[in-house]
């Protein structure tokens, strides 16, 4: 796994000194095979939970296939984006676009 460099102010960069967007980070987290729950996403991104849910809605409106799977043992629901290869390409394109 590629590590993300951080600027002195603690914000992640793409390795070439350009800041990685929160949307790109969210897409990357949702593209993992295990997915992520709202609490984990909120903690990683530094957002409140209602902001994270709004961002998931925004991804859906943008055309991403965000799925929600509930746990059989009553644990928190996990969210994922199904097409991981397209997700990685989109996230890389966004980093390039916003950093250029």
C-alpha cells in the first residue's frame, strides 16, 4: 500500500506536493474490499457523521454505485463502491485534475 505524505500542517499530499482532496480520500476508502462504516469514514476524514452521509449521497448523485451492507450480528452498516478499478482511476484522475 502506498503511503500518503503529509504537509507540515498535517494535510495529506499525493507525494508530489499536491493536496489530496477529501472526495478522493473518501473514494479510496470506499473502494476497499471490506468497505467502511460511517464512524470509520468520519474519523479518517475529520468530518461529522451527517457530513459523511451527505458526501455519500453526493457520490451517488455523481454516478458512483455506493452500496450499503448491514452486518448479520447487528454491527454498523458498511459502505462500498462496487467497481474498484474504475474507482481507482477516478480518484487518480481527480487528484491529477485538482493538483494540476
